[in-house]
């Protein structure tokens, strides 16, 4: 028979109970609860490859470290209009649904979001005050986001950030 003190018996019981609870919790997990909402193919397929700014007095733009966000600073005066034209690459073999989230100061309003530089496409749908959804074909798509600064705005630099979030692929 084992010679165990009362303290050793209690400690052993606690370790066994804790181990059993961990196994039960692990059995309840499935692949969907671990991976998140976006499938890996969608997440890896979306890349911002370039960004340009038209209008305003001076501008600065950069693509974020994760290649799905851009930051733009525009020097503009009252009632100036300008456009931001990011080029997005869909490297999957299928169409990719994306959400475009635009963060602007109060003095700047979005006047149009278009997925065609010619301005002849209306596949971008506004889903929230500052969010839009669309599907992009494989390869590169250039978006045209048009902005206007209100007449009450003070002249100066304005910072804008735009996030491109993958939602799903059509496969």
C-alpha cells in the first residue's frame, strides 16, 4: 500500500481533477472556433500594392505594415476636393468580398467610392456610415475614393486611414 500524507493525497486529487477539466474543455473546440471568422485563403489573398493621391496642395501616403491598410495625409483648404486611388491585388483564383473602412476627420466627407478609375462601376455598396463592401475579381483592382473638405474646415493637413478587410472568397 502507498504511504501518503494527507497533504499529498489532497494535492494528487487536485492535479487529477484539473487535468480532467482541461481535457473536457479541449474536446469542445473545433477548427472554426480556433481559426476566426475569415478563412486563411481570403486573408492571404488581399494586398494593397500601391496608392496615389490626386488633388489637394500636398499629400503623403503609405501602405501599412500588414499590406491591408493605407494612411494618407493631405494638405487642403476649404472646399477642396481630392481623390485617393489605392490598387488592391486579389491573388486568389476566385472573386474576393472585401469591406472598406474609411476613417476621416469630421471636416472631410466621402463623396464617392468606385472600383473603376473610369467611374463607370457601381458594385461598391455603402454598408455603414464609413464602411463599404464589394467583390473584386482576381488580379489588381484600382479603387477611386473621392473626398471633399467642408467650407467650415480650417486649412491644414488632414489624416485619413483606409482599411481593406477580406470577408470571403467565392469558391
